[in-house]
């Protein structure tokens, strides 16, 4: 099956739904508790439903882990012999969305041709950023595209741009780093994200306190939006955690890897050889520091600095 074409179609369906809900003012309404443990918004539930609907209509032979619908007990669609594993975060950045219905964030979708994948087995990764009218996605381990869409309800594609590589930079006063730390989130609502205190503490102790004053720091309440900033060169790295079932890294990894960047653990090891199903169990209750960087060299420079200060 053309899983990348199906993946992009699913992301575009979620994007159109997000624009619709934003336009009618209901995207940030609290509606239920998702299976991942967070309080769910209409934007979470309905975006994720759109993705699952497209996959089901295509009889896509997959095991699905979706944060709102089946975070820990996966569903199967298409066949009793699934060939693919799909990871969906309906809307990454809900805490900000509940406060500001125009805040950045969106759906994160990853597809692996393996029911028990290592991160390097995720061949399709895609992220929507509805408030900036963009979708980023990887194509067959060779290319990454940034699509721009009409900001009206049609969701018509306006432009598609091939991204070549991430910025190469050294650690210095001009290095720009996003921190997954509420101290740097412009808007966010309390009571949405589970484990927020633990996540914040891990980021603050391992990165924030040590990088403030050394580099240019900022932050967003969405891993997807921060990843978008990394790949377009707005920042050089993202420092945060792996936590809560690890729904973000599968979508981010193929995009960042193709563009010659890295997602690394706190030892500096690229996570490509790690198994996602094992990682999510080990990080379920214990967030651990991790970082995305425009190069492995920059990742090692950051880690060397924060560990020595």
C-alpha cells in the first residue's frame, strides 16, 4: 500500500478539522478524559478520529496506538494480520489550546512497516501545525516536505517545499534552543497534561537552569510545533523529555533523521536502535531527559555543557 499517500491524506483530514473547530470556537472545549491520561479537548478527539477514519476507509492493515482512543490497548484495522504499526497523537499541545484556540500545535502521525518497530523503522512521520497552515512529512526515508495550505475551510494546498538539511551550528551565545518547560510557554491551562510537574522538573533540572544565560532560550507547549521550528531553522535544538507513552518521537524521528539531525537520549546515543514499545513502558511513569538537535555534534556539545554545569 502507498502508506505515505494515505498518511498525508489522514493528516490533511485532521488539519481541515482543526481549522473548522478553530473557526467555530470549539477546538479548545474540554470534553472527556483520553486513554492516555490527559484531559481531552474537542481538538484532540476529533482530529484523532479523522486520522483513524481515513485509515479505516483505506482498510489499512495496521495496529494503532492513539492517545485519545487506544493509548495502551491498541486497535486493529484492515486485517487480522497487520503489517504496519501506527502511532497517533490527536493534538499535541492541548494545554495551550485550552487557553488559546489559535495556539500552535497539531496532529502527530507515525507509520512503521513493522509491528514491533525500532525508531529507525518508522518510515512515515507527519505533523500538522494548523495555526500556521502547515504540514511537514517524510517521504520514503529520502525526503522531507513542508506543505502550506489555504487558511479557509477547504484546506487546499498552496505550496509544497522540499527541505534539504537542518542548520549546522556550534554551541555558543547565538544558539537557539526550545525548552519543553512551562516557564517558557506563552499560554497554557492547568489540569490538561498529566505528569506536567514531573515533566517540568526533569526539563528544568537537566536543561533550563543550565542553559539560561548560555544560549537563546524559548519554548512552546507542543513538541510538534517545536519540531516544525527545528526543521525550518528557527531553532537549533529542542531540550525536553521522553514521557507519557512516547507519542511524539515516532513522528519526529524520520523527519529529523532524513535532515541529518538526531534525537538523542541523555547519554548522547541516537534513539534509532531503541524499540518504541519498550521505551514507552519504561517512560510511562518516569520521564527522562532527551533532546532533538540539528546535528549529532551539537547534541553532544549541549550534553557536555549541561552535565558539567
